[in-house]
């Protein structure tokens, strides 16, 4: 069973969001990495890129498929995780910690209210 952390918010596209001061950290969920299989490549945006809510910000390639990454909220990319570019398997082994992907400065923190809490995400994954 996939790990779902109580202190995060989730998108229906299987990204997680963690508030970190005036920024948010974004990655893909344990369920998503498990469904994808072994991740072999990650494409991330550049620092300074403006992201629209629900817009594609990158992609992950696994041995099974290529999947787009969607921004759960609008904002400006302030940091990318260089480790996942050089060691994409970190997303499989540590999706919530070392496998984070980007940090953004949100346009509006209220956008977080539209995301799922852990129970809502669990229901989504369980098909409820």
C-alpha cells in the first residue's frame, strides 16, 4: 500500500504539495511513483519559469511510460532539485523527501484550499 502523508496536500494528478515558509515544495506521490515503475529520467522547468495552475511543468520517464507533471498551483519556480535530474531513482526510493522536484513561490496561497487532504487523496487512489 502506498504511503500518504497527513501533513501534505495532493492534486488529482498525483502531485503532492508541502508549504515551506512562503514557498511550496512539489513532487509526485508514492502511489504515482509505484504506478510508473522505475523512473529513469526527469524533465523539470527552469528557475524563474512561471507556472499556471494545472499546466504541465515537466515530465517523468519510467521503464513503462512517460508521464507529464502538472503544477497543482500557480507560481514562479524558485528552485529545482538537481539530485533528481542526476539520480531520478530518488523519486522511487524517497518520493516525499529526497525525491522532491521543484519549489515555487505561489501567486496565491489560497490555491492550496482547492487541493485534496490526505483522506481525500486516499479516497481518490482507492477509487471511492
